[in-house]
């Protein structure tokens, strides 16, 4: 976004005074302020401050409201604005993957407003608040106990504490008293580096604490200067005297209870004591934080005065605070430690924080260790720089503590919010079959395309398994073997009959229809092969048509043979005109006519609505069944109905001829074959309907083979038995003797 000029910013701010003090708004100090400046409403606090000529400098007031131009037009500070700390705390929580935390704030306007901003930032980053409590150093014991009970029984052990030092001290005292351990504190700069926060026996309760701190600095020459302090250099200075007596535990004046025999613990200061031998907060200049802010404030004023002196040649007796304010706004210099110091448009210093970690040494001494930085001037994603491996968490662990209400939902599941709970508390539900989720914490599952299905983990869509009755399948190969064997046996039978076609047995059983029946049976066995392997347009069209025509040819031949047998024994009831209808020529015509009807039905079927291959998922959602759609169900039913009608007619006629002489005709064997044929196809119907997928095809192929074998064995096996094993019975005399001795 294009940055506005100072004049544009000033006009906009005057139109919307409530927006002053928010980060991102530019404070305008483009001219020298004077009393009665028209940019400030009459009676405003800012006007009074301008009139008084008061310039304010703070080294620890981080309150964001102090950026309000109308209220504090002359306010400068060398501590970062709390807005950046509020932003940093939220980012810190997000950085470590926590989304379920507790909040503790000071019970004051400052604490409430800061906490509101923290919670807003947290919610924007998808972080939920398990509880939010306020505390004040004057709270009753009962209220403190209630607060600690809330902390102890909370479902999270990650607690962000944005509290004043005194308020944190009373909380810590109660925690020590109740021995509440395992809390991972995330602290604000107001208390996290304070050395006198807790007694020595309480340091273990704060071990692992992580938080924001004002950057520390090293000032060249400061330690040497402090070590040169001596009472002799500042005679009469009560502060130096008191400092010396406190540091070395002695007195310059004899106490009233002093005795030479050492009856008291007090001793006299000699002045020969050496500060270099003392190790305390005074001599330790490695943790200069707030003190460094004071240093920057003093030097900022000094540089402003120096610039004003150079440019205006003023004297301190004629100091113009309005001009000094102008120079204060423009001040910039480099400190002795190399830091570049200036004030931005909000009169704030650089928004830089240290990230620190409370670590306990083997001796039990607490150390504040720097583990990273927060820089508010860089892009949002790069503001935090943390050395995660250097952190020692609560209970001395190196692993990041758990701070989530619910564990992340792994790929293959989706999350749904628990009833009456925040968004961070959810349950993981496995994706349904045919759906997947391929990322963590998915809010829904994706449905796979029709040709795909979800894998076992529900993490990706994989092509559906394709199933059909193939030659490589055990069941398919078995059926193929049976079909080939059946066709082979039929051909062998035909060869036997052809070789013995002049024998009485073959002639007596209508050899012409027998050969035609064997041809039809061969076609029946071979047509079953069209049902196996991947369905195609041609295989779907041929499988039912060839099968139906072949079976009708078989049944026509059987019907002809049965009719001939019946007529052979009923000739006395027929005249010559009727007998001619059962001559070989008429038998051929009858077989051709009956078969042509089925062929005509199949032709119309293939012309109007032929069968075609389809990919079916009606049986298994995860499997694609390659099968043939019959096209027109009407013609499909007509074809099978015609076969059924012929089968029933053959069975009925064979039943009537079952008591005719066995060694002269085949009526009994035809009866058995048709009973087997009908039984197979009657049981086929429910099996066909109930069998899923490739088993439907297998059932149909089995029915074809079973009925074909039934016809082959029942009709031709007895005859082959006599022809091959008992040729003595294959004589006209034998057949006539048996027939003459039987009554019918």
C-alpha cells in the first residue's frame, strides 16, 4: 500500500481523532509546536501539555495509549510500544504449535486492554483460550487459592502471563505454597527478567519460562566507572555512604552496641574495601535492560540540546522548549555500543525484544538465557528468530511441551468441532469409503472420482480394482478346461458314431439327428468361452446369441428324436398321410424352423438394442465389474423363454416315451437328460440373480456346461458303451429280440 505524505496523514488524523495512537498511524510533528496550536481541540490534555512546555521521556512506560497525539503530543519513550509485544506473544504461541493456552493478566485497565489485544491476535492465528484470569497484588487469599485451583485443573499447562512484577510475585508465592508444578510460563517483559521476583526456593517453579525482555546492552567503560566509586570521592553523599555500607556490611560510624571484643556482628568500614572483589547486581553490567533505556533517554535529550545549540546559538537562560521539542523529534545518533537510536513517527524507539529462557544451573541458580529475538520492523513472517535447540522447557525437558486441546487430525480423517467447545477442540472422524483427506486437520473429505476408490488409510484415491472372469483366474481357467473337455468328448463321440454309422444301434437312433445334436453340443461347449475374459462389444453380442441358438438347435434335435421314437411305436394309430410328416426331410425342416425362430429373435435383438460392455459398481463400490449389459431385457427374456418352452416340451414328450423298449430307442435317456437340463436351469435363475460380479458370469457358464454335459452323457454315453465295449449287442437281431419280448 502506498504510504501517505505527512500532510495527508495529518489531515486524516484530525478527521478521525480516535485512531491516534494505533500502530501504523503516523504521528505528525512536522512543525514546531506552540501553545494554542489549532491542531488540538480546545481543552484537550495535549493543549495543556503544550502550554506547560513539558517534554516527557519514559524508559519503561510501554502502554500503547500513550501514542495518542491529542493526549500526549510531547511524550517520548525508549521502550518498545506494547503493541509489538502483544503481537510477538501471539506469534510465539503460534510458532511452537500451541493452540490451547491459559491467560493471566493484571487486574487493571492496562492489563485488561493489553489482554484484549492479545486475545484478538491469538484468535486471528487460530489459537483458543482455555481460561483467562485476572490477578492483583492486593487480592485476598481465597481469590488467590481459587486462581491457583483454576491453573492446576486446567486442560492446558501453557499459560501466557501479561502481569506486573508485583502481581506475578503474589501468584508465585501461592504456587510455591500449593506446590503446583509443570506449568510452562510465557512471560511479558514486565516481570520475566526481574531478579527479585521470587525467593531461591521458588526458582524451580519458573524453570523453563520463555518470554519477551527489553534488549540488554553492554556500555563500554561503565563497569570501570562503577568500580571507581568511593566514599572519599563523594564526601557527604549519603547515597554513596549507604551503598558502601550495604555492599560490605560495615559502618563508617561506630554503632552504639559496638565492642572491641567482637560482641556484635557489626564492623567498621576502613575504606580499603575493594569493589572488584564483590559480585552483585551493582557490579554486574551484563544484564543492562531498563538501565540501558535510561541511558538512551538521557543521551537523546543531550543530542537534542546539542543540535539546538549548534543551530540556534541559544543559551540555557533562553531555552525555548518548543524548538527543543522539534529537535527531539529529529534526533538520531549512534550509541557507544554501536546501536543506531532514533524515534519513529509515533515517537517510539525501535520495536526490538529479546526472547529469553529461564534455565537452572546444576548448582540450582537461575539464569536468564537469550534464545532469540523479535524485530517488529521486518515482515510479519520473519519477526521471530528463535534458537529452538537452546531452549530448556519446564521440568528440564528439551521437547516442546504439548499445548493443544485436540491432537491434529492425520490425513485420512477430518475434524469436527466438539459440541459447546472452541474451534481448537475437535474430534477426528475417519473418511468414509470412497473419500480421502490428504492433509493434516482437513475440515472435510474429498470424494474420489467414479473410477477411483480410497486406499486403506483414506489418504489418496487409487484406481478401482477391475474384476471380470478371466482366463488367468482359477475359476475361469477351470471353466475353460471343462468347456474344452466337453467339446473334445463331443467330437470323439461324433467320431465314434461316424465310424459305426452303419451299425444297427446308430441307425435305430436316427443317426442324422444324432450328428446334428453332437454338432449343437459342440457349439454349446465352445460358446461358453465367449463369456470368459474382458467383455468387448463383439463378445457381448455373441455370447447370448450363439448360446441361445446352439441350445435351441440341441433341443430341436432332441425334440425330433423324441417325436420319432414316439411315432415309431404309434404307427398303427397313424395313417400314411400323417406318417410322412415324420420323415427325415420333415425332421430337418422342423429343426431348421425351430432354430430359425430363435435366430430371428436374436437378429432383431442385435439390430434394435444389442448387448454392450459396461463398467458396473453396483455390487462393490471399490471394485469395477466388467460385464455385459443385455441391452433389451424384453428380447433377453424372449430368448430364454423360448429355450424354456422347448425344454419343457421335450421333457414332457420324453416322459411319455420313457416306458418304450430301452434297447430299441433312447426315450428313457432323453427323459433323464431333459430332467437334468431343466433342473440345471431352474436352479440357475436364483443363483444368477444372487451372484455378484464375475460370479454371475461363472454361474451362467456353469449352467451351460452342466446342461451340455447332461445331454451328452445321458443320450450318448450308453450308446458308446455298447458300441465300444459290447459290440455283440450292436446287432439287429439283439435289438429285435428285446423289442419282441416287451409289451408296450
